[in-house]
C-alpha cells in the first residue's frame, strides 16, 4: 500500500515541478473534493480544481515549484487509504535557485477509481497563531 501512496506523491511532485496540469489532475477522481488553503472554501470536483491549478501554474511564469513530502503516514482499509504528511513548497528560479518556501499539512483520501488509486479528497492547512490569527507557513 505504501508503494501506491509513494507513487502518487512522486507523480504529484513531478507534475508540479513540470507544471503539467493534465498529469497533476490525472491523480484526482472526477468527483474529488478539495479543501485547499488558498482562494476558496472548496473545489467540489476535478474540473473546478483544474481551473485553480491552471491559474497557479500560469502565475509562476519562468519559476517552478519544488515539492517535498515528509513524515508521511498512512491508514488503509479495503478500498480507502488516508495519507497524511507535511509538505514543503519551494519557489525556484529558472536556474533552480530557491527564492522562497512555505510548509503546510496535507491529507489525501485515496479511493480505487478507474483501475487505480485516485485522490477523492484533499485537505491542506497550516495552523494559525492563537494571538494574531496569522497562518504559520513554517514548522
């Protein structure tokens, strides 16, 4: 099971770095619901998520984003896997120099769809400082 989760995380990482919208969206079930940190309370299917991802990748210009997952933990039962991890996103210049980074938490619910594992739900978050309400983007 961990091999399937690792494969999804690797494809996610590679698709983001390549700004490959179709490769990225291939990880998601058509009816996936995404609770992302930015812009909207939810994206209620893969098509709504596509519009957000297209905007994200287009906004990068010549920059790319490196993604690294750590402390990945999984819970599996039958046709459902929950994977949770910490994730670091690094903004990279065209020559690969790190320009900025941020971290958050991500949970993927994976279900068997279309002959393989697909993300049926994603939830990303970062804690907010109690005193200020500001989101903490680094551990």
